[in-house]
């Protein structure tokens, strides 16, 4: 594998690792999908988006959106 391909593969692996370890807030998720925060909350309550209510904040795992993350990066 040539150096350029190794760098690209490493960057993709890091991006996927980051997606596994990061949760978004409602506002971050709204920005990501370019929708209103209330729409995100509606999707959480309808179980379309998986999320956990921790403290006083919804935490939305990025992993469930991995297909969209990879498509945007590519």
C-alpha cells in the first residue's frame, strides 16, 4: 500500500473511531442534519433517533448516523 493510501485509511479509521466515542447534544444534532432542534426532540420521542437523557441533557450517539458521516467525508 502506498503512503497516500495509508494516510487516507488512517484518517478514515480515526473518523470512525471518533464517531464511536462522541455523543451530540440536541443542538449539535440539529446543526448536523440542518433541522430545527424541536424536530430532533420529536425524533427522539418517536424513537427514530436513539438518545439518553443524562442529567438535564439529551445525549445522542453519533454511531447511529455513521452512514451519513462517512458519506459526507467521502
